[in-house]
């Protein structure tokens, strides 16, 4: 029982980081109906940008973090302007394909600049390790959970309580309609990519903090795929629930199935779960039921 | 105030939709554009509103002038901000997943003044039915309510010129009548209106002047009265002309003789 609770708790904390990754996919999907396959590379680039500010330039954390996120957002905006915007109004599929190619391109850039070795990555955050009897939750995952959740909340606030959020939601529904009512859909798309990129960077920094940062960290970004597919591609709640489900599933598989000799099952488990969910609910758990009117 | 000179528009670089359209819009009038499906009415409105490139079309010839200055190639948001021109796209251009109140808010995105709240209340007093539904998603509203909302949203942008693309599409005749009297009211409050309609009779009734479009050209123009009395308009758009040509084939031959097609 202790094992189970421990795995559940640890899974939830990691799951919150995955939820943030899922959210960054969802907001782009809703705005431009494209799936951002370059998420892994965004994650690595975001982390490296923060690395430069914090570890290389030795700027204090509270300044370096916003700076890093801002830079990550800028990269997202640049990518949107050069790779995505020219395709506006075309099929979303071509945008998705572009993000695939973009992923390879960005990976190449990262390896060219930073090489493929690991960089040690350790944020000296205050120790908030929690112990309840036999349960032990380490400080880093707790920080990761807290920061991811608050970023998630911040994005929700932005989307549902501000005029820019309203414009983003309107544009996400239909770009032509938004433009007709004076919302600059192209600029909104730019903002969405920037926000998404900054979110991915937060998740990337948290994940790098668990271990080290290298150009191979991009694999973690792919965890967003089961997250959004389980939760529903266009659902923000789905991203949160999907993220936690994937985190818990992973950690349960790690605690119970891997010791039986199936090493690496942890990586596969979310996809198995994904298959089951998709068989039962093809749009994901919270995929929006489209309002159809003729 | 608005004049279009010999406008030619193609989609995807090959499909020619407007083949030399010239028209003028005078201040404070209701200009009616009627024409069959595929005549290029919507394309014309898109070009004027600066949204043609979004639909992968381009203006290859001619010019669109506002008070003498060319607005060709300007962004949709630019045109809206500078000239107060709002284009209500066809088929209920409301955001289905936003509530009615959010819809009105989204439409006022381009404004930063403090009047927005008061204006929303103004829309509610113009269309009381919307106030009752203010927290409901627009996708669940009826067609008539959605169209009222669309006009309300257009008003939130404080338009001087309103381009309406088939607002009566799919509405019951009674609701259409109500809608058209609302449009007339807007016009009386000083908004210039361009109304594209299939429902030619109702539209010409409230209109000042009208153009008839066919396959990317303007084939007829005149005051609403003249158009209502024109034999060909009566036959092809009002369905109340002489009954000599009974079959479709005859009608087609007649049209060809008139060199409309």
C-alpha cells in the first residue's frame, strides 16, 4: 500500500509537468489545428536558453527564469513567423508536417551549438522534501509539480479572464471570423506560439532539473503525445487529466511491472493505455463534441 | 465614398472569379448586390474587406479606393480601423464555443475605449433576446438569434460601412423581415450598408441602389425601383416575370442571347 501511494504521488507530480507539455500542444492545436511535433526540440532549446542565463551568465534565478522564458517565447514567435505563418489558410496537415521537419532542423542547430554531451543542471531551490511515515517525496519533483501547476493556472487565467485570452479563444475557433471582427489573427497565432514555447520551456527546465540537460532530452517532449491523445486534442482539462494519468501510469509501471523483468516497460505503458482509451473514446477523454448545425 | 475600378480577382492563381467589376458606394445608402451562386458576390466583399489573400485569392487588376485613396493590399484589421469598414462573413459568423457575451467582447477587441460595456448593454436593448441568452454558448442559439448576434458584434466594432453577406441565409421569412427592418434602422442611424442577398425582393425593398452580378461581372445596375421593375430581374431573381419561357432550356437560351453568360 505504501508502495502504491508513493508511486501515485510521485506519478502525479511528474504528471503535472506532462500536463504542462500537453497544454502547450493543445493551445497550438486549437489555434492552428496543427500538432507541434517539434515540442521536444522546443523543450531542449528552452532549457538551454535558461541554462545560458542562469549557469553561464550567473544571473540570479528570479531574473534568469523570466528572461529564459521570454527568450523561449521569442524563439517560438520566430519559428511561427518563418515556418508557420506562410502556411496560414492552408491545410493544417501541412503545418503539422512542417513541425516535423522543423524538429529535425532545430535538433541539428542545438547539436551544432551545444554539442551532444550532457550539461549538469541543478537549481538550488529550497529543500521542501516531504516525509509522511514511510512515504518520501523529494524536493525536486515537488517543485516541478508546483511550478508546472502554477504555470498551468496562469495560462488558464490568461485564456479565460483577459481580453487577449478572449481573442485567442475566438481566433482558435475560426480565423476568418476573428479577422472579420478586427482581431489580427496572424498576430494572435504568433502570441499563441510564443506562449506555448514558454510553457514548454518551463516543463523543460523542470525535467532537466531531475537529471542533466543534453540534446537528447528532447525525447521527453514526446511524452506529450499520449497526454493529449488520452485527454483529447482540443481540451485543456484533458491536458491536465491526461498528464496526471500518463505520469501515474508511468510510475506505477515502474514500481510494479519493471521489477518483474520487463525493463523499459515504463516508457511503453502510457502508449498501451492510450490504445485502450482510444478504442473506447476516439476523441480522447475530454475531446470536445463538435456542435454541428446545418 | 468607396469606388471599385475594373477589379479582377483570381483564386489559387487560376480560377478567375471577378472579371472586371466596377462599382461605387455612396455615403449613407443601402447598396444591394444580387446574383446567382458563384457570381462572385462574396469574393467582391472579401476583396473590399482586405481578406482575399486569406482565402488564397489575389487581386490581379483594378483598384479599390476609399475616398480616392487606394486600399488595395491593406490588412483586414487596418481597413477596419482606418475606415470603419466591417465585413460580416456569410453563414452566421459568430464564435460557437464562446458565450454570447464573450462573442460581443471578442468583437470589440480592436477597441480600447471605456465605452465597450455600455455598448454591449446597447446591443442588448436592440436585441432583447440576446440578453436572456448572454451566458449561453452561441452555438446553441437559434439561427435567427445567431444572425442578430452577428449584427450586434458588427456594431461593436462601431462601423461606418457594414458589408453584410447573405444575412437571411437559412432564416424563416418572418425573421428575415425583422432582420431587414433592423438593417434599415441601422442605415437610418447613419451606417452605410452593402447588402449581398439571394432574397432579392426583400433586399431591393429596403435598398437604395442595386447591382446585378453574374459570373464575375456586373450586368445591370440602377435604383432599387428600376431593378424591381426590370423584366429580366423580375424573371430571374424575383420569379415573377412573364411566363413565356417555361423551360429551363429556354431561359438559358434567352440569357445567352442577352450575353450575360
